[in-house]
C-alpha cells in the first residue's frame, strides 16, 4: 500500500505500538458501524514517531506521540504507517 498523505490537522506516523480492542474485532468481522471497505488495518490507539506533519499539526517530524489512528478510513495502527489526527494526540513519554 502507498504511504498515506496527511491532511490538515493530522500527521503521518510511523507506528511503534498499537492496541487491539473490541471495535477492531468488530471492524474485521464487518459488525462495526463505520466499516471502511477492504483492505482494512484496524488498531485505533497508537504510539509512534511523527513522520510527516500536515498543515496545523503541532508536533514536528521526529516527535514521539501517542494518540489515535485513522482506523475509520481503513488506515489503522496495525500498519507500518498511519494517519493520526491532532485531536487526542500528545507527546509520549520516553
């Protein structure tokens, strides 16, 4: 898959760790209300390194962050790279 390009107020993040929760299970089973079309990479919560910040994203490239992925558009944390919106993102402790 090609690397996702960040839009305004989001960043492309190189994923270091991701959680798997009930919404992720429901997504791959096709039972989640916001099921994107395949291929799907679930994993909503992530820790990673900002690779490419979009316009308005407050953390520069190289910043270790924790936050949410864009699993709602099939680019979740169980991928090498994901998109992370600024809402809910924060610097992660070392």
